[in-house]
């Protein structure tokens, strides 16, 4: 539009819409990285890719939380299928760096190049977020645990020691990433150089810099570019108050800025426990992001790299998490509000949560990281996924949405003061977007309205057709109403139904609109003079000729209706349920998704991909029931093929293809094999020899840690090379003694048990409010020997804290004998096999997978271990007395071919019949896939594991370590459940042997 026209229209509507700005719109500069490549540019409005504006809508998943590359394909196909065009992922420094001199980007799930390749093949952009620090509720925030000793300084600064630590990792990540940039026909479009690091300013408002932190950011920025990264470098702020690293806000030349600033927000608390979030607002209250971005980053697109996709479940959280807090209503309301506030780079955290297998998690998080995400921990999808899809498909198709100004914001747009409207306008095309919601956003009542809008065909109050056909808002929802929406060569003057998407088939446009179940709507097609209902209930549709086209009014939409107009447009009307099962698979891997390279598919549970080949539309996807399938595509297609099977296909009168697809077959888990058991705590015996390779002398009288006021020698496990899981401490002393005072720091929910000369003397069962457990233990006189005495302390380390708190030590802070002048004569400690020498015995599963349990050190949890000499007993048989028993059994699996099957293991016990003073560790084919602490929370007892961890075509080993922290009996029943069975194109019976290495003889050294 010409500038004069814009000013005239703004002035004309200013009295009616008080929020309209009548001033001249500013001219925003288009920027690039100034490295000679303009493939990716940006301005105030959006990213610009190869000269075309881009609305980036994506979701986050963590490959290290799903350590099966074949399942990365599943998650990323589902991200693509939901209409998103971008995937973001954290990479985990510690996962790749078990020691300071080892970097593993090859074994198992360590090859991040495969992520880029999958994204490229599918046609997804990538926002890479490799750290060095990621937070992510991970152990030490994703930094390797060897940096937590204090030897590397305060961390996340420009200290040369810390720089030397992170640089090899970042160099390698950037070496792998550089060839996959979009500038080289790859997939990486954005690259984040640090995470939630609000450290630019000592005083934010006065802009007083922090030189040390700024230099650190400068180093990361320079490092990325020196390694060949030419795409925009990004950062994300954890709150609006920090305002760090935006070149627009840095008017004092402090430095350290990135190309594109981002803001994270979790309006409903990132935790299932609202008390974890001091700044959380009541549900469905809103924040003003527009003002923030206008202040902090006005010359950059409004980017939210992390907007709430769910919430994690802490140790004291509810069974199954809190999915209802971020359900489809949350999705509909909040994500549309982001669009209304001009956010054009939107990432959902998480889109797939994954699992905290092993010891990946920070201390406050359970083994689950399901996060209430749209793609669940066990990879299933449901109503939340479908609701996101409805918006993602719209943002993918609505090209004019990539450049808009807010020109109005008031209750004056409608005849109902209970409704507020935000009007967005594209300054070039004058396309309009009206976001409508309750004036009180916390309201969930039903309101009716008629909306005043401005279009190229005139001003209207819609709906215009007389009758009981008002628009409505029912519940916690927002709606996005379009005006002058171009679909192909046709103009949708307005629609009170929301646009889902559109496509070009044989050079003719097909537009898809949707409304909530049972609602009606109205739309205006410019240039049409008449229309007809080709499929659906004709009695509910009215055609009214207007001056510049055709108004179509419909009532009580149910299912799918197909309408044709005289000017060659086809419109598909859907209710919400039908829209949820409406798919728009792409026919190419172009991430911009040209509208003539898609198909429309109605009916299946999931459509993963489509291909057109010699008159056949080849579809891949998932089916949860026998159902009809309808495909809209080019006339050249005459037949449907579903998952490799040609279907009996018919062509409808309205041009689509129809057929029927089968549902899944049934599958039942076979019975578990015979359980075998072995004692796993020989270390409590006085006669046990700790002279082997598993043990090191804990004799350090100095420490690099700033926490240096503990008893000596320092009993800090990380200082001795042991970082994860259970640690065993053996302290020696002579002579009489009354007891011991122990102060142990192991993280939230950790626990410990102490034995003197093999006899239980006390336990700390765990606490969700403290990382420290201390107790004064009295020694019964008959347990103290006149000569040598051995105190065994078994400590469960639940992980390191995050941020600067990752330096908080793990181990025994105080070990003081009571009424004994000599004290302890020596200490030894055992942890993960090979940890003290820097050897990684299991590089595929990594050092995060196991700790110092005897069963772990000796490899009893691994496939191939010979347990034939063990006694027969099941964990459900129970045992008494403080100690550790390890149980093993086998599960043969042969899941049906052509089906995706999800399995989980549930640990059951009756707290009225048996003690809950125990800890249990679950292993599936060597992977620790569950930690169960019933004393802390007995409800969180179900643990899903993906294909590849399970062998779906052969034998599986299930292991269970039970640590009884008291003397009374404990019993646990183990149950393998089928979470779902889907007829599917996903191959879950691939050869995953490389992910499940077996036992080897090196383990025998760690007795």
C-alpha cells in the first residue's frame, strides 16, 4: 500500500478504534550477519530467508533424552506433520565429554550430524542450541561434571581455565554444524551461543556493564564465527527484567551482543508445583511482550525461543504430571496471543520431553521429563498436539502474517465490551488479522459478538447475514480472524471461521476453514457470483451475493463440508474434531512448503509423509482404528497407497479420493521369565577387600572447591572422579566410640544409609526441601570392635544443581566420630567403574547411566551377563534387612510387523503391607530407565522406554536394584505394560544392537 493510503485509512479509523496509531509507519532496516552472506536476514518483523519472509514456528526436543537416533526420525516426522517448520534442540556438553580429554560425537546417540540430516531430509529448519550451558533441568545444567570440582573457577566467564574447558566442545559442535547451515543448502537457520545468561548488566536500567561476563559472550560469538557459522547467532532471556545481549538495547557499547535477542516465558509455571515459580501468574493472565520487544530489540523480530509447551514434574509432583495445566485450551489461548503480539519466531519448550534416563537430571526432577509435551514421553499424540497443528498450519500458510503492525487494541471493535480485539495489518498488502478474546482473559464464559472489520471490499460488521448467527467465544480461547487473505489468485475478503491452510491443486486453490464443534461462520470470496455445496448438509449453508463477490454463511458445522464457488475456488469447512484429523503433508523437503507441493488428508491418527508417483499418492502414517481416509490432491492421482499397501480407491464427485485404512492388530506382552537375585552390598562386611580397581583412597587434604570448611580428608566424590549415582564410602577407625555425626550432601531427594561392621546404624530417607541430610548416629556397643572398624556410608547422589550452584559439592561434608580422640584413620570411595582413572567402560550408554552399586560396577545390569549361578527369587517375594538386592529377568518380544508399539514398566507395591523406606533402580537392556523413591513420592512409578532400548525382535534383560533403607520387609512387583499399539510406517524393529552393548570382562576388575 502507498504511504498516503496507509495514513488516510489510519486517520479514518482512529475514532472508531482508539488503539490505531495514525503516525507514519517507521522504516525498519534489514540486517544480516555482515559476513558476506545474505541467505538469512531479518528486521523488525521477521526472518527473511532467500528474500522471502518466514514465520518460524517450532518445538524443542533433546536427542540425549531419547538416545535412539531411529526414534529421532519419529519425533521430527511428528513435528513436521503438525505444521511446524522448525525444530530446536539443546546439545549436552557433559553427554559428549565424560572426561576433559574425551569428546564423543560418534557412538550411539552422540552423532548430532544425524539430527541435521533428518531435518534436512524432512524439510525442517533447525535452531541449534548447543550450550556450553543449557540448564534444561539437567545435572549441572548440561556442563560436564568434571568442571564442578572448583578447578575451573566460577564457570561461565572468561577465565582462561574455563575457556580451555569449553572451547574443544564448542569447536567440535561448530565444525559439525557449519556444513549444515542453510547458507550451504542445509538446515540450520539459527544458532544459540549461550542459554538464559542474564549477565550483561550490573544495573540494567542504567546500563552498567559486567566486563567479565561480556568478554565470555564475546568469546563464544567469535568462536562460532571463526568456525564458519554465518547464520544469525541468538540468545534467550529467562525474564523481561534482564534485557541482556540485544544490540538495540546496548546503546553504551558494552558489547557481547548477539544478532537476534530472544525472550523465554512460562506463564503457567515451568513446574507442576506452582510454588516452584515465584513469578507465575494466575492461569490465563497475559503479559505485554510487545512493549518489551519494542524497548529491548525493536530492530529485530520478536523471538520467543522458549514458550511454555508443558511443565515438568518434580519429585513431589502429581502422578502423571500436570498435563491439564497446559492442555488444548492453554495452547489455543496463549499461542494465539503470541501471534497477536507479533511474535514471528516461536519455539515451544518442550514439544517432546523425553526421559531423564540414568543420572541426566538435576536433583529436583524425577526420571520422567515428559513435560506434559504435545508429543508425550512415550511418543504418543493427542488433542494438545492437534490443537497446536491447527495454529501451525495457519502460520505456515499465512505469508502476510510475517510482516504486521499492531494498529488497534480495544473493546470498540465489537458490540460486546466483554470482548477485546487486537488488529494487525500488513503495511505492504493491507491484509488484516483480528485477534479476539475475552477482555478479562481469565474469563471462560460464553460471549456472543458481531465484529467490525475493514476490508478492501469495504467496512463490515460480521457476520452480515441476518439470523441467529453471531460469532462466539466459549471458554479460554482466542480466535484469529483474517481479512484480505490471499489464497492462490483468490482473495478471501473476510472469514469469521479461522483459516487452517490452503493449497493449489492443478493451479486451482483449495481453502480450508474451521470452527469449534457446532459453531457456524461466514466468509466472503471476492469475485465469486455463486456457490454450491458439493459435500455436506446443504440446508445449513446460505449463499448471498455481494457487491464484490459472494458471502457464504453456514450454521452448526459438523464434520466436513465442501463448497465450490463460481470463480474456481474450493472451500473445505471443518469442525474442530475434523480439523484435528486433517493433515497437510508436503510433497517435497522444501522447508518453506510451497502451496502447490502439499496434499490434504482427512481421517488418520497421523499422516507422516506423502509422495506423488505415477498416479498414486503414497502416504505414510499411523492408524489407531479402522477408518475412512479422504485425500485432496492433483487430478493426476488416481489411487491411494497407505504404508505400502494399495487401497481400493474411489473418486468423489467433488474431486477427492476416498478409501479405507485398517486399524492395528492386538499385542499382548509375554510373561516375564524367571527372576534371579544376588546380594549387591558385599561392601558392608568387614572382611570385604577394597583393594581393587573400584576403590580409590579418599585422602585429599586440600580441595579446589570454594567449599573448604568440611572435615578432612575432603570426602567430595567429584574430586575423586565419581560424579553420578550411588557412591560408597568406607571409613576406618580403631578403638572405642559412641557414634558418628554424618552430614551428607547429595542433592534434593538424595538419601544415604550407614552400616558399622555390617550392621545398620541409620539412614537418611530423603527430603524434597534440602540437598543435605545429616544425623547423629549411635553405635550399639556390640557393633564396635576393639581393633579395626569399618563404617560404610552408601550415598545416593541425585545430580548437581544448576548454574553457579553446580559447584555445590557432593559427598560427605562432615564425618566426626563421637567420643573418639583418634577419629577416622582412612577413607576409601567407589563410584562408577573406571571413573577414578578416566576410563569409560560404556561409551554408548555413557557415564550418566550408572553409579557405584556393586551390580553396576560388575555389569549385572547388562545383556550378556551370566546369572545362571544366582538363586531364583522375584522382587515381589520381598526381603528384610537394610541392604541391596539385584534382580534380573528376561522378556522375549516379537511385536507385530508394521506397528509402532510403546512399552513401559510399572513398579507396584502396597504401602499398607510393606515398607516404603526403599529406593529402586530399573534397568532395561543395561539402560537405567527409572528411579523410584516411594518414601519421597510413591505415585511416580511408571517408566516408559523407547524402541531401540527395547529389542522388539528378540530377548530383553530387565534388572531391578532394590535398596532397603530399613530393617522391615520391602516388596516390589514389576509389570510391563503396553501403552499403545498403532498400525504404522515407523520401523520399530530395526537392528538396534549397536545401542545395547553387552557385558565384558573388564567389569570383573571392579569387584
